C-alpha cells in the first residue's frame, strides 16, 4: 500500500480540538482538505501526523504548541488609543476586529480589555499558545508533482 511521503499531495478529513475537547475546526460537511505534505501549507504537527498514513487510515494526532501555532507572542499585544476608535462604535471584550498595518495589510485582532484611554488588542493567531488534537482520515494520495528535468 502507498504511504504518504513528503511532497505528496493528499486529501484528508479532519476534526480539530483543543485539550479541553472544544472543537475549533472540522472538515465535516465539506470537501476534504487538500495540501502538499512538507510544503508549509499546514502546521508542522499536522504535516508530520499524515506522514506514513495509507488511504482509509484514521488516527488521532496530539500536536504540542511548538508544532502548532507557537506560543503567544507578547509583542503581538497592542495598546490601541481609544481616541482613534469612532465614538459610535460598540466595543466589548472578545470582539474581533481587522486593523491595517503600516504596509496596508489586514491584521485580525481580538479585543482583550477595554480601558479608559486604550483598548488592549491581541494580534496573535487565535490558536497560539494551544496544544491541539486532530482526528485525521486519509482520503486520497494524489501523488508527488512530477519533476521536470531541463536539458
């Protein structure tokens, strides 16, 4: 039987949970996730988890923080001046917002605290600092892209 190797493009169904059992993502009801193993399209722990699997195989993979989205970075905590927020904009802790950085890129943030003069925002990935658990089912191995040899 063909086993998944680095460079293979695969299709998987998955169910992702936090250590407390809370589901954060799932492919249930959707097409399987397609990605090239080892290309950086998914987190390292997920890549490593599918290595060696065969079509139809199901397994549960525990992914520590460092192989997932990494630890929370304190530099990604932002004190945003409240005066720069429109007065009529309702604010509450846990609310998700999008900011634009100096390069014009959209940065998703979460309001963590509202103070009199500043709003504390967290720009870390929502799963940063979390150990993750994935139930994975390998649906298909599409194969490794052909290498073109130039003369």
